[in-house]
C-alpha cells in the first residue's frame, strides 16, 4: 500500500490485457493441494484455522557471513586457518615455558595485534553486506494496475480489476493456493478462490522480491512467500571463497620458508647435540661457562639427545622471524586502500546515473592484472541497455546508412574512409548521419531518403514496407504516454529494443499513440488515398491524419523457448492477422576483418526429421554425434590452416552447447575454443554460462573474468575468478553477486589495464620486500647462533624482534603497496602488456635473494 499523496489515476491508462489472462491446462492446476503444491494463504483472516496450522517463516533474511553470537568463533577460525597464524599461536603458547628464548609478552602482543586488525576488517565488510539487504516479499497482484520487473510485464486478475481503493480491501476475502517455495523464476502455478470461484494464477500475477514498480505508483497484493522462501532467495547461493593467484603463490613460498625454518632448526639442533655430548669428556669441560656438570637437562652431556630435541623447539621460536607475521594484515590494509582508490576513480564514474565504481571485495585487486580470458554477457552488458534503430532489410532490400560506435572507432583507428566516401575528420558527418541523428531522438539513428518523409510509398515493394512498420508499431507491450500540453507521445517499454522499434515506426510515419484493454491505435499513412499523418517534422502541412484502430485478440509474449513474440490482431476491415517478431537462431555480425567463422549447430535435416517423429533418445544421440563431428572437423581445419594468419571465431548455440559441455566432449570443445580469437555462445541459459566459465577456468588454469548485468549472469560471475557486475537497467542481482561493480562496460578497460597493473605490481613488489627483509633478518639470527655454539641465545632484544616485523619494516612496505606507481595511467592504456612482466620480475628477485644469502651461509 502506498503512502503519501497519490497521483491522479486515469482509468484509460489502466491496462489489464483481457486477451492475455492466464490460461493453463487443467492438469497443471489439478496438482494444487498435493505434494509440492501445498502453500495456502488466507487474505484478511490472520486468526483463521488455515493460517494457524501453517508455520511459514517470517520475512527475516540474513545474507551476512557472521552474527553477533558467531562472529568471534567463526572469525577466529578463519584467521587460524592460515598456517602462519596457527604457527605463531603455537609458538606464543610455548613461549610461556622455559624453552622460550624471549619473553612471552613480546611474542603474544604482535599476534594479538595482527589477528585483531584482520577481525576488524572482517567485521566492517560484513556490516556493509548487512546494509545492502532488502526487505521485500513476493506479492500476488489484486488491484488492476500494471507493473513490470526484470522478467516482464505483470498484470492483475480481471476479476479484481475493479479494486482500486483502500476501502475495497477492508472486507476483501480470498484464499490463495499455490506451489511450494522453489527456485523457478519463470513458472508459477496457483489458484485464488474469490467470491466462491476459482481463478488460475500465472507468473504474470507474481511480483518478485526486490522488484521495482514502473508505470504505477502503488499496488495492492497478498504476500505468499517470505524470507528465505522467496524465489530470489531460493536462487541465491553462498558466495564462493575467492583467493587471488598471488596469494596462493605466496602461500607456497611461506610453506617453503617453513621447510627452511625446520631445516635450520634441525641442523642447529644436531650441531648442538653433538657439541653438548662432547662438553664433558674425561672430566674436562669445554664450555665451562654453561656448567654442563651442573645442568639438569638443557646442557647435560649425559642426556644430549633430549637436550637436542629441546633445543629444536627453542630454535623454532628463535628462527620464527623468518616467517613474516605481519604480511597478511599488511596485505589486507593495502588492498583496502587500493579498493578505495578504485572507488574514487573519477574516470570510472558514470555521471548520467551518478554511479561510481565499487570494489565490493578487496581480495582480488591484484588479480585484475592477470586476466587471461574475459567472458561477457551481451544483452545489456555490451549494449548498455541502449538500442538504436539504424538499418533494416525489407523484401530483400537494405535500408539505412547509420553507423555504429564500433564501426566509427575502427575506421578512426585505421584512418579509413566510411562508406559513401566520408573520411573521419571531415565536416560532412552531418550529411552522412542525417538530421535525425542530431535531432535528439533517442533510439533512432536511421537515415535513408528512400524511406523517410513518406517516400517509401514509391518503393517497388511498398506494401511489404507498410506491413513491416505496422508490425513494429503493433507487436509489443509498450505503454504510450501523451503529454497533454504538447501532444508529444513517449513510451514506457520493458526492453530497450521494443522502445527502439516503436520509436522507429513513429519516425517513419506509423505512430502508436493509444492503447486500451483490447485495442491499439495508430496514426499512419494510407498509401491508397495518399493521406498521411499530420506531423510537420515528418510531412508537409497539407497532409491529413488517418487513424487506424486494431483489435488485440491475443498476445503471445517472448520466451526463451519460442524466441519470438507474437500478437493476433483484427483490422478495421475484419481481417485477422498474426504478427511475429523475434531472433534468428544465429544473428551475429563480426566486425573484425580477416576473421573466419566456425559455426556449430544441431539443425541438420536428419535431426529435424527425428524431431518430427518425436524419438527423444534418437534425437539426443544424433545431436551428440553431430556436435562431436563438427568439433573434430573444426580442429582439423585448424591444423590445415596452421601456416596461415587467419583468426577464427567460434559460434555455438545453446542447444548444441548442451552436448558440447558433456564430460566426453567438453575438453575437445575447450581445445577448439581456446584456439579461436573469440567465442560466441548464442541463446545460452544461466547454467550454461556458469558451466562454460568453469570449463575455461579449470581447463586453462588461467585467470578468468566474467562480466554481466542481469540475474541470469549471477552463476557466471560467482564461478569466474573475478566477477564484474554492471549496475545497469536489469536490477541489482548481478552487482550484489559481483566482486567489483562498474556502471558501464567501457570502464572495464581502465579497471584492468590501469588499476589491475598498479595493484598487481604494488602487491607483488610488497610481498617480495617482506620476504626479503625477513630472510635477511632470519639469516643473521642463524649466523649468530653458529658463532654462539647454537646455544639458543637471541642476537637482538625481545621487543626489537617483535617490532621489527610489525612496525619498523611494515610501514615502508605498506607505503610501497599503496602509492608506488611505475608508469602513468596513460602509458598503461597505451602499452597494456607492461603488466605481464611483474611476476617474472618478482620471481627473479626472490631467486637472487635466496642465491645471495645461501651462498653466504655456504661460504661461512
């Protein structure tokens, strides 16, 4: 229920689409009340028997990692999962015994500081996650308003369309029975018993959690799912724990340092044991200052093996400074500050939507500089949810001379002329683009004098052109809004392509201006009488308007199975016409020159014949063999053209992708895919996106990045090493599941090439510095022990040992990790490969460190 002042409602603008009401087969709703269909909701009767016997959850949703009760145990467990922290915990406990070469406080305080800072960072990040939780529930629409959300247009039932005010719901009584909570976003089966009649419910009556209202101020509804029973929460999954490759490589180095530490302690203990055994020989004391004749255990020559073992424990604590205790917390501090720089980058701020970049996790900053493969969603992500009508083909004739931004950028980069001889930089761009491109008409970038200004009536196939634009003006679910002062028509569409088609039809002369519950009205040109729409911007002042009203009989909305939308309309002449628009199975245009296409599909004549017969097993077997054979042929084509410089693009549809991702075929498919310059998966499902991402990530063992803007991209974003969510027009689910959020696809270049390079170099250089300073420090302690007969005596003061790691040498390394900048952002964008040399540089530096210091040890 809305609050505050409500906008005046115009009943002519309330659309319930009687022609589109729910109509399910009887067997679907016969399951209501049975297993899996047991949800019962009674409206306005909170004390009824049906309400009391059902124990449905409340609307509480927790998406945080911790609670107040579990924060300390879970966060402590997370901290001590790191082997270095656990090692320092053990040495801290042992430091309370006489074996410790230093005081216990100096060993425990640095550990508490490091763990405390890490836990504070975890608490802050979890609190931020809590702030992002929405608190809404699914509704069944009861009032007659129309609203939409990410998955299409929602409509109220016809029987409740007269309920439009608060007073109507005071005594509203109804019983809803529907399916149990499940994860299917595109299906819903239920019934509403109202006024002793059963009314079927479909997904059109369901408003999902976190949906946003459009074209209406408020709705009335009945809550059917709450909390974790909502479909959005049923689809959610625990975010995977992602760690960068640099951190995993760092762990390997730490394990190596541990092995070195144990080796050093073992060597020292053996030398100490042998020396201790010979301390008291023939009554002569070699190391008389240790009083071996009066020693109980530690320097007792009679129990040298035990003394050597105890010295081993002491040596582990003494040489533990070989391991950088503050490395993890220093890296976390640096990454948080690096994330702040990403968030504040003005060059990744989208002013139109007031959206900056947002690093939702700081764990993967340096991973941005190692990306090998980018997997991108197309719709919305690459198109920015902005569509322009530029070209069309009618009756085999191509119309339109507009060019895309990609074509313009490619021509500018190559310095080549556009079609029609226009060269970049000339003042004839307006001539090429036409007046419409500069008229400010959003969604329309079409110029062709054969079509514009009513000239299409002179074309050879004018009747086909007329039907083409009539289809664009009729086959949609767009809502028109007419400005009462200016008479200008604007449109509210559920997708940018629908808006672009309707705007194009209007600009050509087929203006959609009115919709009722059962009709659609157009202003259009009648080619027989020569009467045209009265729009001075399109036609002359003498042209007279013609209004045509079409009766909408049925609307068949677009779905992923049909891949098209259809309407059945009745003209004023009484003719019934089926109009359809949709996507071809393959609609791909590759702009890159010199690129050959490899197309894999399962639409062979043999398979089509089997589909007519309906033998599912035979269809599956034939499709699998067809896909496998095409993959083998493509690989053979690779081998044959190995000497050529051709680049290949692989195109595969979702139907064929089902078989390409099977265990027996997927690695052959991967080998083919990674040999291509680009791979296009058409009409793939959300699950297929995630499976392809997993295949590339696991099969290549290289860093993968996935980018998308819709709920169907969530699985792909979570599966990739790095998930980039675009905060576009398709909701916030992709952003909420991503590692980093940006507002436009174009910001990805700066994110990877600039911030990726800087973060990668800074982190790796800082890690090398940490290992260097600790190796130097640990080696000096070991060398001193050699001169001190490996007696376990520290070379430095206790607090100096502790503060050396935590304070004295950490701050310079942190400053290096935050502020170091080897090259400018402009150079990073100009020479992208500069980021790839860092890892080899760091590995070489570590090798030189080890060679230098162990060479000294050997010499000594």
